[in-house]
C-alpha cells in the first residue's frame, strides 16, 4: 500500500476544528500524526505574496518520502473573505492552516477538505462488514476488480490472516452450494412444468440470486421459465 493510501485512512476526526462552515485540522495535530507515521517529513513556508489590493497569499511545501506538495492559501477573515493589509497574527494563522492543507495533500486528513466526517474505509473493512451473509459476501466479492479482491483477501492484520482467508473461502463455498441448489430446483420445476413451484422459488430469491440463476440456466430453460410465468 502506498504511503498516501496509508495516511488517507487515518481517522483525524478528534482533531477537526471549525471556522464558520469550513472544517480543518489543527496544524500541530496534523504535523504530530505525520511525524509519527513518517519521521523524515519536512516542511517549508515560502515568502508571502502581496497583491496590489493589499491582500496576501501564503504558501507552504511539505515533503513526505521524497514527494513534495506545495499549497497556497489567502489570508482570510472569520467570514473566509480575503483580508487587506492583514496583521501578523492573521498572517501566521493562515500560514499554519496552509501548512495543514499541504500535509493533507499527502493523504492525512484529505477527506476533511472534501467535506466528509470520516476517512474512507479500506476494501478489507468493507469486506468484513458483509461476512455475516454468504450471499451478500459473494455479491460484494464479485463487485470488486481482481486487484481489489487481492487487496481485500490480503488485508487482514497480522495474526488474523489465516482465519480470515479460511472464512473467505468457506463463505464463497456456502454461497456456491446455495446457488447450485437453487438452480437445480429451478431446472427440475421447469422440466416438470411446475409453474407454481417455479414462481414460488423465484419470488424468494434476492435480485442478486436471480441474476446468478439466470446466468446458469440455458437459454432454452430461461425461455421455458418465461412461458411458465406468462401462463399463470
């Protein structure tokens, strides 16, 4: 996993502060967390740029693992409007907020600037949430790309990987056995021209189960089932 992905998944909610309708992370908290994760990180505040109007733009560069991001921020008042001829305190406040923003470009707290309350969950975390239901688990796994499946399959913490992978395989096997039973039941009902059983079994299936069954029936069997439904 890249350093950006690692940092973007850290929950910074306890360090979020408000300024009007905007949310941001305290520069001190952001820098502390960053240094704990990436001790070699560095930063540089650049000379402010003053415009003819008297408004000032500050900028800061943060370097993490050899990658640098520079961000800019105007000196703003409490209404988030540019200040003409700001004082030293206002200038310093904007410099530190720009510092936190530059840190976020490396992933840490970036979700805050998207207006979200919590960082995005990992594919492994999303997978864990659906492991109580084999059908939902099967549907979730098949919605992932091959790369995402590999990330989820290998995403368990050390000491839990073996149990997680075994549970993964068991759930997929359980779902496959269920699908095969449903398909076989449908095939038998079609062969026996039992429209009542066919419709009853069909109505008990979820939309995802129906899609699996359709794909596993032959075109002739699907047509026969359609005719049974129309005949009732």
